[in-house]
C-alpha cells in the first residue's frame, strides 16, 4: 500500500488506489473472470496483499489464478521481484511491479501497490482495488472455486460483515499505520487510543464466539487476522503500538493462533519477510535498517483451546489442500 501524511494534522492518510476496476463475471467491468488470464501479485510482507493470498488459498483459485511474489525490499521504483531468478517475475518477465502499472497507463504516477492483478497477455494491471478484490474472489469467481470452498461472504451475513470490517479497517488495519506514520504526538495518541479501544472491543466479542461473524470463517476474520499476525513482529515496536503485545491479549492471541493453525492462514506467513520489509524499508522510522531477530515465532504453534467455542471453520466445505510447491513458506521449527 501507499502512505501519506496530512500536513494540517500531521496524521497519516491512506491514499486511494488508482486502478480500481473490478474483475467480474457479469459483464459489469472491462475485465471478465477467466481462468489463466490473470496473475495475482503479492508480497508476503504486506497485510493488504495477504488478504488476497489467503482468499485465493481458501477458495482454491491457485489453478486458475497464478501468483507472483514480490520480495520484501523495494525502493522508489516500487516492489521488486528480487526473490526470483534473474530478479524478474517468471511469468510477467518484469523486474519491478511498476512496469505493469505503466503498461496500463504510461503516465501512471500514483502509488504502486500490492495486491495487484495483472493481465498476463498484455502485462497490464487490471486492478489494485484491494478492498473489493477479495469480495469479488468470493462472489464473482464462484464458478472457478474448488469443490468444498467455503462461503467467505455469505449473503445473509454481509451487512454484519461489512459493519465489522468498517471499524476494523479504520482503527486496526489502517490504525497501526496511523500510529506508525503519525507526524505529531496528538495524531499518534488519537490513533493509539482508537486502536486499542477497538482491540478491546474485539476481544470482548471474540470471548464468546470462535469467529467474528457467524460460526464459520468469513471475510471479516481474514481482514482482522492479517494485522494481528504482524502485530508483535512489526507493529508493537516499529509502529509504537505498544500498550500490549498480541501475546498479552489472551483472547486475541488464542483467536490468532487458531487461525494460524488453520490451513490457508499460517501457510501464507513468512515472519522474516515481514520484519525485513517493515524495518528495512521504512527508513524514516528505522534509519539504521537493522532488522530485529525476535520475537520467537514458535508460540504460534501452541494449543489455543478455541475449539471449545464450537464453530465450523469451513462451514459445509472442506480445508484447502497444501500450497503449491513454489508458494510454500518456511516452516516454524518448534
């Protein structure tokens, strides 16, 4: 994602995405859903991209939507494929994601963000509309879902999911960035208090239910979890979100471990890349670029006890299979 500071309040303001066309099955956009036509570009470090990679895993879209993985480090030229042979994405043939943005618009000057969905044949970004992308994966891409795919955005629960997501976005997903990039004490403290007030509210909600909305995993859980899983590794220290570590918030810590140990969640996480990105790229916050060695990730594998609350992770569906060989992340050694 891209960040900006409001000079009036010295508060962090997230810029809107610039290429926000949708990929749809109903002819409502210039980009139709089609197997093999697109490549999803993510970075393991980025929570906004992580949402897309989790949804793709849970819904079984791997055979119809390939995935490129930008490395954790980038510069003013944008996200770079520095983990691939020759420093180029093997399908798109580009070194920097910005090349795909400029293929779509030669004058493109806005933020070059992940996730981005690129049309393989033309090399053009079709969309970087992160907010709508996963909702469309759940609805517009339904004909291409795997057998047993869960319903991540059930129609009967959409109003409640949207309401939860709205608060989580402003105070948690974006709230940690508001803390980290605040340009004044006042704006930092405002964001800090909003963040932890919302986390306390979510802790209370999740104390008696396994998942945020209904009794299965939904879009709401995906959106909250991608921030929680990065909390102690990056946001607690790097972004000054330090009232409490995740491991010191018992309900949220157990909830986060439950999802981490659910296929499709923990198998998308590379803690080293997360730390390399936040501590290595944000030089205004961490001028030395030194990356911390901790925290110890083995706690993510400990029992969580959330099964006692009931719930059915995949509803009437089934867990996804293992990730494709080229997409596997390092295993946490206990």
